[in-house]
């Protein structure tokens, strides 16, 4: 049995309360380890360590901070196989996906922000006629809290902590209690790279205990959170009276809009990926597919054929396209939405059933599911499912599909397939989303701002936006 511990001040510690949580393997349904359910006392110890480390870390040269972060990136790459296997075992995703995407992108986060901090410059303004100059300092906040989700565990964990560290802050981080393993393994990598003790502290536990202790700590200056909209609203309510800075990347119910003039084969292959990558457990998946009526029947037949050929299997098997969902509770939630869709006159074109994988009969497997609907107002098109389930329906006009695309409370991303440049420009302005992909999906540039509108969150991550969030601007005016 694997016993995960808190990483505080460069060392591993049992929880003070001695309270432990079971850690399950989604592919088998078996308990394979335990993690701390950390209390306020554990978070306070992490805060003391972080606050003690802050004066030295915040004044460490940009070059040295950059060197350390890039060294961690290199060590992640050295440990690619070990981290990929751990991610797959903990999350249920195919190991080939973790090896190709999750772990390399975690390494890229360290490398990108390690370089970006050396290019992050201040502004200055000469006051004409007043013999004065103004310049802006960008100073680290102090101790910040980073809370990351279970769907892309190490990738999104590092996406949060690295810009905070690069900007000179010290971090108290909480990975999801469902997928703690790679965040735990990162502690040894940070020590090997020479990251000073206390700069990064990792505390494990439930959101209601450990997460709550982080967000309500009066001296933690900012919270960066990725997760559900309901939890984000709770964090905002708790943090507001303390005037903490907040970056909240929340849920999504993303439209995938397909016009008849698209590059059909590229669209079809990409839509398969944007629907079911990581078992559909990506906040950016296009779960609402709207297809222009002129190609709807063709798309439906071709898409369903491709979906039926996806292989559901154990994550360790290289030919598995779909692994296990992250937990039994989440599997039951997704199944509940499929049943609800059927009750609301949705037609299940393929999938919809739990899968039994030989020798892993207790694993949390589900067929990739396509549901044809007749109304955008049905429950499954209004609420985030976060699983291998998509809906399809036809549309007749641009105005109609824009209206349907925007008719949900979320506004994270949208995908648009068309070769009409004027339509591209029009709809990119009209779609209520933080990011619009045109003729592609999940093409990411770490320099660009990332985040959502409406109930998909507040604030932006990525590039200099993240470095701005984790710093406080101070204007200095000098008369000469």
C-alpha cells in the first residue's frame, strides 16, 4: 500500500490528526494507497514554512529562479515513464495519453515560466512638463494558495504553481484528493533540483477540510483554483471579506459548431478527439455538437461509426482509446445524465452502458456515448457532465446556432468549423467564450490568456496574465 504524505518545508510529514483517506485505482476499483486528510494545523505548518522561505525566495535573482524551474522541467522529463504510469494508475487515463500529453506539458509549464519571468518587464512613464518619471514595480504577493483538479493532475497542478513560484511567491498547494500521486512525487524532484525548503508546500486532503483551511487562512494572499462552478462560488464567498486575489477556472459546456463548408475529414477526426479525450474529462471538450442541416445525416453516420471503433480498455494497454473514469461516484453521476437524457426524449445512438474489462471487472469503465437531441434546453445540454458523452443536433442558420451556443450559463471555450473568413470573424466576436478555436481544437500557446466568462470563472491564466495575477503592481513617482 502506497502511503502519500504532506510535503512541507522540503520534507514529508504525516497529518497531525493522523486522519487518512483511501486512494482508489479507477482501473481496478481497488484501494491502493492512503493520503492525509490535512487539517488547519497542517496548513498552518505549511504557511509557517512558506512565510519563512519567502524573504529569501522573493529576492532570489530572476536568473536563479529561472535556472531552478528549468532544472525541475528537465527532471520531469527524465522521470517521464514513472510519472506517466503513476498518473495513469491514479486517474484512470490511458498511459499513452499521460506519456504524450500530461507529463510533457507539466515539464513545459516549468520551462515556459522559467523563461518567461526573465522577460517580464515593468513599465515607465515620463511626466512631460513635470520633471518626473513614473515606473511600476511588480512585486510578489507572499504566500499563495493553489488548488488543482483531478482530470489533468500534474499538468494543471504545475500550471498553477509554476507562475506563482516564478514571480517570487511561496506556495501552499492542494492537489485533488482523488489524484494525489504525481503531486506527491514532484516533491522529490523539487528537492533534487535544489528548490529551497518551504518555497513549495503540498498538503493533501478533502476540499471541505484542507481546501477550506487554505481559502480561509487570513494571511494567504491569493487563491488560484480550477474545478467546479459551485465550489468556485463558495471560494469567492469566503475570500471576498479578506480581499484575496482570486483566479477561478470553472466549468464548461462547450459548443462544437460545424458548418457544411468545413474540411470534413479533418473536422471528423478532431471532433472525435475533442469529444472523448481523457474520457471526456477535460473542461474544454466540445460536449454540445451542432451540425449544419445540409451535412447532418452524413456527419451522424460517420461520427457514430468512428465512436463505435474506440476501444475501452485498461489504461496500461497501449491500444486503449478510452480508460476508466476517475471514480465510482463520478461514473454514477455521468450514467445519471445519460438516463436523464433518455427520459427527455434523447436518442442514444451509441454507448450509454458500463463496460466490463476482462480481469478488471470492478473498474469504472463507460462506453463513449453519442445522444441525438431535439432541444438545446434539455438537461444534458445545459449542465456539465464531464464524461465521455456528447450530444448532437442540427441547425439551419448562423443566428440560430449562435443563440443556442450562448444559451448556457457557461462560457469557457467554443470550436467553430468553417472555411468562410467573414463568418469566422463574425462568430468569434459573437460567441460567449474565453477561447474560440477555428478549424482546430486544443491548440495551445502558453503565451495566450486562458479562462472563461459567465459561470466558467473569473481571471485569466497563461503567459504574462499569470505573472500579473501573482504579482502586485506598485507605482513609484520620482521628481527630478
